[in-house]
C-alpha cells in the first residue's frame, strides 16, 4: 500500500475536537448552575483577584459553538469524499445513524421529565396543554410555540436537539450542493440566516422564541461545513509538505488560536455588557454576535488541529474524550437536575445566593449528579441501544 492509499484508508480523527466539545458543554453547564447559585467565580493571583463574571454570564453562547462543531463533523466525510474519493454513508444510513444516536437519550429525557416532574408537580394547567407539549416534543416542533418551548416543564435544554433534528432533514441535500458549489451553497445558507435574523430584529415585537429557530443557525452550520472542507484540503497539503513547512504551520496555528482567544474574550465581554440593558437588547446582541462568534470558534478549532502534538494533549486526553463521550447527556440533564435539587434541597434562595459554603456545596452536588446521570444514560441506554439497532437493522 503506497502512502496515498494508506492516507485515504486511515480513519480520520481530529483529537482536539473532543476537548472543544467537552469544554463547550462544561461552559454552558457552568452558566446554568450559576443562574441557580449566583456563585462568584474568580481566582486570586499574586494578591490580585481576577473575575470571570463576563465569561460565565455569556457562556450560553457556546451552544452556537456546539452547533458549529456539528456542522463541521457532519460534513467532514463528504469533504473527504470530494478530495480523496473515500465512501460516505447513504442517505438512509445517515438518517439511521442520527436517529439511533439521538432518539434513545432524547425520548428518555422527555418521558422522565413528564412522569417524574411535570405530572407529579402538576405543572400543566390542562390535559390539552400536556398533550400538545408531549406531541410537539415527539415531533421536534415544540420550538414553534412559547408554551412548549420556553415555558415547557419537559426540559428547556432540549431545544438544541430540535434544531439539530430539523437541520438533519436538510443536510443530505445541502451536502450534495456543497460538494458541487461550496461558495454558492454556503453563501445562500448565510444569506438565509442573515435575512431571517434581520426580519426578527426589525419586525418581531418579542424575539424570545425566534432567535434560536433553525434558520437562524444556517450560517453557523455553513461555516462549520466550510471548515471541514478547508481542513481536508489542508490535511492533503500537509501530507505532501516538507518538515520546515510543518513547523511553520504549527507556529502559525498557535498564533491564530491566540488571536482567536482574544477575539472570543472580546465577544463574551460585549455580550455580558449587553445583558445589563434588558432581555430584548441581550437577544438582539446575541443574534449580532452569532456570525463573528462562529468565525472565531471555527478558526480556533481549525488552528488547534495543527498545534504541535504535545500541545494538542491539552484538548485531546482521556478526560476530554470521556467528557466528550457523555457530552450530549451531560448537556441534556445538568440543568433540569440542578433546578430540581435546588427546589428540593436548597429552598431558601436568598441564603443560597449569599452563602459561599452553600453555593460551593450546591455546585459540587449539581456537577457530580449531572455527570453520574450522563454516564448512566450514555453507557446503559444510548450505547447499548445503538449497538442493538446496528446489529438488528443492517442499513447500508
């Protein structure tokens, strides 16, 4: 087997992306736990206190990063097929993989919230409201109504799953178009997202359920898909590059990542400042930040993939891979469990918001329970069902 054949046959794995996925979920989790506890987050170095309030307040933006990463990973096999001729899954197989990956954990989360939270706590004002909420969750249409989206007792964090499932319906067609004409396809996706967000900002009286609809993320997905195409081209070039060129790329990658980190801090600070002016201003700012944030995180992911191997260990290690493996269920379960524990075991909210020892205990408990729950659902439900389904249904 020659070098090119070996290059094409090897499994493509970008180790640093495990770290990105894990950290972004942890940042979002930290934001939601901070909402419950109001714990001050700072470190003291050389007698000087350095606060991370701006980071914590704006960490919900990393959901956009998770969607960006999804676009990158979804399109990566297709970008590789275009350049290297490697096979890609059929459309049937693509949908089967998505269903097997998402549905077990998602449906379990919906049903658990229904039977252990919503019904016992009498959170529905009528049977009709409950039926509408459940049916809309089963069909991934619950984002279309305030009562089933922002006011649902069935775990608000599930909204990103609905966005993803709606995008999956379009993805095979978008992937085909992207292979034929990447500039035009990405341009149309970006234009559609910009037009949608402009109309929301200009005409909507209440943007609450509109800013996170699937069309609002089309440019984020497009940047992720372009990033995958660029990575595959760069990977092919690196295979033929000389040693000195490898060293140059590694050096530049560190510089690009550092610049991206500064840009990311500026974006988070700007978003945190916007939060002081009310919810509507905050949501408008979030829509404005979406594109620069996606470009910044995309460049950081791309550059980290070409760090020196030793430096990549910061993002590609056993801990990051473990957290990445449970990341979907960690994201699904952390908020709903934290809220329920706060209601049951920390009923005095004023005391929780002021007592540092109580805040620390609450944070430690919430993180521990969320990780254990994510492990249980991932390893005892999601993965066994996936293995069974792949053995039972041999979809090609």
